[in-house]
């Protein structure tokens, strides 16, 4: 086959989205593979966040697969990587990964990562060939929103003026820098705001930003109808991190409820043991387990002292 690799263009998004759903639905054995992910959107939203980070695979100029890289400063991850099922095991995924690794190199990525199915030896072996090594499990957890006492005072990024947003992004960079050198989720915050697919929760301890959470909400986002999905959330490291993390979870529930969602979904790597236990204690239950793989084989911010939510899907 004459497989070519190049930037994924906007007119190709509907077909890339169809392949994404059918590929995952087929792998998971769904009766209707195309129904995978419901009315959530992982393809268009990620392309709009950074079109230069989306890679397409083509045969005779027709898109047959795609991969989406996400750059959070010095840290990056990729996915969803999907290939048309009739072309599985024919080298398409390998070619997409080669192009994605070149992107990581051009970005000067310090730590790269991915989320995959722990029971799929084929996927794990493929990613190992590119220097990614399996570490601990990541739990994707969910919790029904119930009427509770009001969360501690919090604010939303959408409520800030343009000048306040610039200052806020600088504060967010300072917080994530304390979690992992060079970690920066500014692009994620601004993309969610620009696409109007959610909001970012901001908590303060006095004048200091103590925690933040980037949330997708509802249909057309990565959450889907009736759900709020925490794409990334973190409490500032330090003696009060556990307390602030608990307050952040409450604030995410409050935002979700205010926007009409009935359930909050969030991922946490089990190496962040105290954060994981905190979520269990608050009523979150695991709905999906994945394996975190990283390159180089170092913990990054998958450490016990990190009160961070994400899952790298």
C-alpha cells in the first residue's frame, strides 16, 4: 500500500471522526461500533485546539487514520490514534506514530505519555517500540452529582475580563510549573473557552491560586450529554494540597450542576495515591482502567505528592 502521512485538514474531520468511532467500537465489540462515544466529540475539539498537532494517514488521498497530539508545555501526550479496521496490522499506526514522535521532538518535549488498554498486548508492544513503557494504572472515575453543601467560593475563567484572563493564565502556569517543570495547560484553558465546550474552575487561598480544573461539559465536548469531564485538574503542591484538592472536587461538582450535568467524570493515575484515595472517599467509582505509558520511563507528575486529575485518553 502507498500510505502517505500529512497534516489532517478540516474537511477531513467528519471521516476522521467516523473512523475514530468505528475503530474503538469494533475493538470493544459494540453491537453498533459507530455509536461509540455517543454525542461527545474528541476529534473536532482536539483539532480546533491545535490543528498543527493533528496527523492524518492517507491511501489514494483518502484519510484512513489519524492521531492527535496534545502539548502541555514540556509535557505531551497523544491520542486518540485510530485506523480504519480493515487496515489494522498493516503499518498505518506505525507511520502515524513516527510523525507524532517528530512533532514531540520539534516541541522539545521533556516527558511524553499515552493511555492505552492494559489487556491489549498488541498496543503495549507497539508503543514500547517507540520508547514508551507501561507504568501504573489510570482510573477513569465518575460520580453522580447530588445536592450537597455549597462548595467553597470559586470562580470560572469565563467570568474574567480579557485583562484578568491574561493574569490568570500566568498564575495557572505558575501552579502547573510547581507540579512538573514546564507543565503548561494554558492552551487547553483558552481552547475550551474559545470553543465554548466547558469552563475552567479557579480556587484561591487568599490571593494565591490554589487549584484549577479544566472541564468539558455536555454534548459536542469530550464529556457528552449530561456529563462534565475534568480534562485536567490540579492543586498547588504543598502542605494544603489535599485540602485544596477536596475543595476542587466540590467546585467541579458545583460547576457541573450549574451547567445541567448529572455526573462528573475524571481520571487519576493510581501512582497519585493520595489523590486517588481522596476521590474514592468522595464517592467516585472507577468505570474504566487504562495503563499509563511514558517516555522516558520516569514518573513525571505521576507521584504520590501530586494532587492531579487527567487520564491522557
